[in-house]
C-alpha cells in the first residue's frame, strides 16, 4: 500500500468519525469540532489526488494543493462565524444547545 | 527504506487514534487539546504527501488558530454559566449513526481505491501558465496561488473580510464600534507575559522570513500571515495588547489592504498586460511579492479579529 493510498483511507476514516461526532454530540462547539475533523478528512482525500497527479519533473499536482491551502483558511473563517453565532445564541437564551425541542419548551424562569 | 512504510502506518494510526479521542473525550477542553494535537500530526501526513506548504497551513491555521478560537469560545461559554443539561442520544440512534458514518467512510475508501489510472493532472497546465507569466517563482504552489488561480486567492481574501464583517455583526447593537472582549479575563501569569515578550519579536521575524522565502521554497503569504496573526494573539493573551476598537481606521485599512491591492493589480494587468490578473513578464515577481506583502498584512489582521469575536459592551 503506497503512502498516498494509506493517507486517502485515513482521510475516509476521518470523514466517518467526524460525521459520527457531528450527528451525536449535543454540544454545538463539539459539533463544530467534529465538522472540522470531517473537513480535514476531505482535504486529505483531495491531497492524494494532488499526489497522484504528479507528472515528470514534479512530485505533486500544485493545483489541488493550492486549493487545499485556500480551503483550510476558508474553513477557519466559517468556523469563526459559527463560534460567534453559538456564543450569541447562548448569551441571548439560557441554553447551550441546538436542540429545537428545548427551544419550544415553556421557560422555567431561569432566564433573565 | 523499509522503515518509512512502518512510520506511515504508525502515523496514520496515531492520527486516527487522536481523532477518536477528540470525538469521544468527555470535556470540551480535552477535545480541543486533542484537536490541536491532531492537526499537528496531520501536518506530518501532509509532509509525507510532498505538500510542505499545506503542512505549514494546517499546523498554523487548521490546528493552531482554530484551537485558540475553540478554547476562547469554550471559556466564554463557561463564563455564561447556564449550560442546559445535555440530552444524551439513545443507543439505537447511536448505532444508526455509526452505521451511516461507516457507510460514508467505506464509500469514500472504495472511491480512493478505484481512482482512475492514469490520474488526471493540471500540473503541466499550471506550470505552463506560471512560466508564461514569467513569474520566475520557484515554488509551484505560490505560482498557482498568485498566477494560475489568482482570482480564487483574491476571492478567498474577500471571504476572510466577509467573515470578519459577519462576526462583528453578531455583536449586540449597543456594543457596535467598541473593542471585542479581551482574550483573557483574569490577570495573566508572569511566565505568559515573559513568553509573549520573548516569542513575539522572534515569531514576527520568522513570519516575515516564511513570507519572503515562499516565492521559491515552501512558505508564502498564508503561512507567514497566520504566524504573524498568532504572534499578535500571544500578546493579546498576555494582555500586553488588547483587541482594538472595531471602528478604528487603521484596523479597517489593514483588513481591506490585501484584497484591494490584489484587485487593483489585477485590473492594472487588464490594461498593461492584456488580461485580468496578467502580469507583465519582466515585472511579474516584484508585483507578486508586492501583492503578497499586503495579503500578509490583511491575514495578520483578519485572523485575530475572527478569534477575538464580536465587539463587547464591557470595556474589560
């Protein structure tokens, strides 16, 4: 098994674990973390496309690699917006959750 | 040579092991620490894929700055002290999710094992385009980012500004124009202050070196900018500097400088060299370095602002 295939399969496994955490974790920040894990798995799968695209004179295809670099920065920007939304949501209500049922329940008076 | 395949397997199992820890850890803080370690290990995988530029970006942005963002967010959430009791999902739901995740992962794995042969590649095209512009850049990644796919890179800078605008917009109306809350509420420890005082000048120098060397060797505007951003965040964590007011002119100028210079150079290329984002061959390398210098400035301003979050009503 070549290093690139191994890295690709690692990426596939990471997508699986990320998806599992994204669905199951009730805490929104944990969901965000799992989503980032999933994203890095996708980047890794794309990375082996870059490695396989190697032609004479170069060990990799620079185009997918450049796109992964752009992707990492955009993923961070999106995470920052998600964090800001989560913090504001929690500050405005008494719940740190995305569960819609919690929101429809009558308020127990602990909120401001 | 027989050692490398073993190292690859060990590295892959370490990455997966730390990923599992990140998902399964009980505490948010432990999970974030796991994620930072995971990002650093992933950087080694990228090096094994002959992608040192991606490795640098993953280590700096993917693991470092994202880690600071999540730890800061966790602390601010903890300060709210109103976490609702978390409902744990049932066993059947867990099993179903596990099956779904396994299915997706195996489908992806199958695709990877069945990738077309010979593989498609844009490398010759990219090399031709980079040479055609006479860029004279030794680093093919920088050539792609700044010449072959320069429009993508510029739009990505605009995405960063949009993200900053998005984060600022989430703040309360009354707080508009004020500074974001400090990254650290308590008085910092003396070792933290010492670290920031020692590290920041050295780190800033290394950041500029990484940007400058990026034309010919692994490195570049993203990596250098992220490192510079990290140094600013270290000084903010030590409370040597507090986040600036979001209505300050210099901050907004620094944020838009990168994309603005990039766009103006692109438009100038349309007049001088005959195509949008074309550079005159004899001047390509100086122009690219000039644009990149402003990109470093914008990245170094945008990343800490994204971490610092929306403006806060309290000055402290």
